C-alpha cells in the first residue's frame, strides 16, 4: 500500500483569505468567464473609482473615508480570494503532473496500431 500524498499546509494568510465568500461564476458558460474578466470587471472597477469620488464629496467627512475604504476593501478581498484559489489550482496541477509517468512503449504501440488501422481503411 502506498501512502496518500499529503498536501502542503497553506500559509496562515492564505487560509484566512480562503474563508472569505467567493464570487462564483460556476453557473455560467466558459465564454462568460472570459467576458466577465475582460469586460465587466474592468468596467465595474472604473465605475467604482467614480463612485468613491462621489462618496468622498457627498457624504460628511468622518463617514466618507470609512465608506470609501470599506467598499474598496470588500472588492479587494473578493478578488484576492479568486487569485489565491487560482494560484493553489496552478500549483496543484503542476505538482500532480510531476508524478505522472509516461509509458512510451505502450503509447508507441497504440499509435502504430492506429496508423495501421487508418492505412487499411484508406486502401479499402
């Protein structure tokens, strides 16, 4: 019996970040994911900048700074959670592919069998 691979323990900061709620796009198609990251998110961040300017000018002094900082921190935490998840997934994919072993002889035999089958099909 082989021992199961143990995942490395994440740093405390990453574990705290992963406790935050996640912005989930799982229900949408893959095309929407790209559209979201390329179009919607930058437009949202651009509008947030002007929203912060509006907050800083329209709300009285002690509350405007706190509100603007709270909005910015909320957005930063949501996006930071997504970035940490992506780094973890990238690391896991690299670590799992390192243990993958190629059986070149079997692959070559399968490839030769497919070539012979395709060659026989073309002759018919």
